């Protein structure tokens, strides 16, 4: 189906289709054209943010004040939840005792906004990481060292909610790992496709300036604020192997692969089929969002498979189970067909993450079940006279809990970084009194293969998360701080105080907009 990136959490044409079907008594299909899709489908919330950071002369954060204003567009459907996340993560992965954050979401006559990969944390990250670079420059401290001195880790109190962090949060290790990754050779590319001007030959090699920028991001995993987050899954043993039933939706993120892996590992049988069933066959698995399915649905599959394995071994007084059957003392006591014929071996499990609670009127409480932190380092080449940018490389270190499928994890990371680059330097809706003026891919620019940066990803594993085998969700963190890192690199290359994304040519060369 391709990625959803949050957009399927909101309703748009569904209501019209249902009303038409009720009115006509017939099946109805509705298809948006490209321009209609731009208008009718939700987009990431535009944000206006104001920050003030207070610190001691040695760089210890003392207080952070922030105001966040989100344009919810028409209907403002998920704006309260997106705004809550933007406010929860307005400080970033840093320790600070005194915090004041005010957030406002507004309904406007602009196109509708809703869930989008990162869910409010992307906007906040650009704000607080811009501030951390400013603070480092003011204090004369290396930007990474400033972040290291204030790194939020397990055992600390989350600054905006007051909840103790009990799950692994290796922020300092992410920083140190990112700093140790080698930088690319500082040489001007001879291939014109690798220059900021591309094949238009607008940028001579001698005009290029290179910049390096860093950013850290943090995001919750799973639903928050007291929402009952759960998934049901069933594992059945057959003579041919095992079958997993789940209502979790595969949208291109590799869920079928990883659920099969989890079942094979927990049950001990390698032949596993994952069947995507609807909720007439199996209980809900919730939405494919919030970086939750590997942890929640994966947790349900792991527990169902473990319980089923224990039941089978107890029935046959065995000590191992594999594709051949049950083993005891090194001898096969029953083959798989015999085991499956003895009775119906089927376990259904509902898995929930640790409980959360709705925040009080000051935003305090055990609001989130888990966190993940990631860091990005961007290398950019800039033509400062024309304001053209090429993102050369974006390297990352990411907290992943436990890697279940390295190829899938790296695919999520590379795709998330590509989205972060798009937001940083090209993707923007041009609005004129609520009307989109660039509702097509001719004028709304997306990164292509030629725009994709080189990527090296260091995966930081740690024990203790509640996901299956200690895994954490990995889908959103790659997008959160990659945008801020690209903006920081542009600042480093040009000396221009970049205060918005996407960064346009006029922002770099200092052309004033018409009022």
C-alpha cells in the first residue's frame, strides 16, 4: 500500500462516500485527483514558535520558556493531540528543572492539517535545536558538548511532564556515537549533478561553501495520555508450521516480516505465515501510527507464541520445539504433524504497554509509555550568492532498543531522513487566502534520487524496553531531527540565522519578501 505517514488517521472523503452510498443504496467509489488530494488530505501543521533558554556560564540549562502556535487548518481534527506532543517535547532530550510551555492550536480557512510522521515533535525539534546552537555560540561551547552536558537519560525526570524515565534512553551514547562517525572528504564534487545548482550549471565549484550541523530529537513511542493502547494477536500451530493472525495494517513498513520473525523466534518453528485478518476474525491492533506496531502487535505475537510453546512442551514433557517437532533429552518424541493433531493448539493474547495517565492541568503526570532518541549530522554544500543547497550527507545514531530486522530498520531510517531533507529545503505549500497555489508535483517539489544524501546509520541497542526482545519503534525518529540538522548545517555554511524551514533561496541571500 505504500507508507501512510499519519495521513490515514484523519477522515476526508470517507464521510462523503458513506453518505452517497446511503443515499443511493449502491456501492460508491470516489477518487481524488492530484489537486483534490492536496486540498482534501491532511498536511503537517505549520508552526510558529518562540523560545527563551536560560543557562549557567558552564552550559547547564536552568529554564526553558516556549510558546507554540499551530495552524490546524479546516476542522483542526487531530490538532489537540499534535499540539500536546509539540508541547511535551518542546525542551528536547535535555535535563532542565524549570519549564514553561504554552501551546495554542487554531482552526483556520487553510487546508486541513493532521497527523504526520513525527506528530508535533518535528516542529518542536527545529525550535529547541536552533536554540541549543545559539546558546552554544553565546557561551563559546562546542554544540555537541553543550548537548552532552545536558543529556536526558534513564533515571532523570522528563522536564515537561515530571515523570521519571524508567526505560532505556541512551542520549549521551547517541551523541558520542554520532560524533565518532567519519566526515566525508572536504572536496568539491566534479560531477555537476552533485553541485548545488545541479545540471543547470548555475553554481561553479569555486562558489561552494560546506557546512556541518547537528541535531538531536526525542519522541514518545505508542499512544500516550492515558489512552488504552493494546493489540490482540493469535498464534496457531498447524502440521505445516505456525499461523499468526493480526488486524495490524501493513502500509509498507515491513510489519509482516517482523511479526513472522518474532513468532519464529518465540515459538521455535521457522515456517510461519502471517495472515492479516479484519476485526471480525481477531481483535483490534490499533492504528499503524505512533511507532507502535512492532512494540504493541509484536508484543502480542511474542507473548502468544511463548504461551503456545510452553503449552506444547508441557503436554509432551518436552524441552525443545522446532520444525521437526518436540524434543526430549535430544530425542524426537513427536513430529510436528503429531503435535498439531493432538488438539487445537491456538493462543490469543492481548498485549498492552505500561499504563499512562492523562496529564493534569499543568501537563504533569506519567504521560508516555516509552521514548526514543536519535541524533543527526548533516553535511551541506551551499551557493551563498544564489541561495542553492545540496544536502551531501546525513549520518545518524538512533536508539532502537533491539534490532529485529536490520534491513527494515535501515530502510525506515533512510526513508525518514529523505522526508526530513524534503521538509528542510524544498517541500512547502504556497497558500493565498486559503487556496493552494502549487497543488501538483510540478510546483510542490519532492526529493528525488538525485537529492537523496549519503547515509550512515549507527544503531544503538540497549536492554530493558518493554517491546518484544527489547525492541523499540523506529519509524518516526529519523524524520524528527534530520530537518533541524540540515538547517544547522546551512547556518554553519553561510552564517545566516535560519529561523524557518523549508529554507528558501531568499532566506540565504537575504531578499526581503513583499509585505
